[in-house]
C-alpha cells in the first residue's frame, strides 16, 4: 500500500468549494460594483477640481492678458470671414454657383479666381447640357403652370 501524498485529497480533509454558475458578483468592500462607484466619485472630484483650477487661473490673469486673448480671437475670426468673402467673390466672378465657393483653394484673389475657372471647366456652368453639368441635361424643366384664364386668352387669340 502506498502512503497518501499531500496533493491527493483524503476523506478527512474538507474539499475546497468550486465556484459555480450560481455565484453572485461580490458587492462587498472589494467588489466590482464598489470599485466602480469609487472610481466614479474620484472622477467627479477630479472634474470639480479641474473646473476650480480653470476659474482660479482665469481670475489670476491680468486685464492685459484677457484683452490680448480677446484680440487674438477677434483677429482669427476676421481672417476667417475675409477668406470666406474672397472665396464668394471669386466664385461670383467666375460664374460658379455660390454653394461651390467653399471648394475653392488659394490665399489670394488671383489664386481663387484661377481655381474657380478650373473648377468651372470641370463641372460646367448652370444650364449647360454637355461637359460637366451635374445632371448632364437629363433633367427637364417642369412645365409652367397655366391658369384657366391664360388658356382662354390663348384660345381667343388663336394660339
């Protein structure tokens, strides 16, 4: 007979419980839900502290720094508006629909006009039926509505 080895369970040792599918998640101090709740609280605290820091930094700025920020923002807005206006002018001069102005590229009016002419050659002009209009002449203009009075006048005139 052989002696039982410590790795083999004997009838006198209690068996370790095996986790089964019916085991519930831990909700104690170290459970997953508790950890997630702690993380959420810490995140909220961090966000509140970041907001207070931003307020503090804004309060510490001098009036000159605040004015410089406003000036920088105003200059950037003015430059964007000027560039947009130049694109619209170039599109209008080239005969492009204004909704295509945003597609134009260039820094000067001359560059924008050259790009507008190139784009116009690619897409054609409104009303052209060959070589680039978006519908290539497939769409027809809808018939105009004629009132009964117009029909009566045409019949009297003999049209």
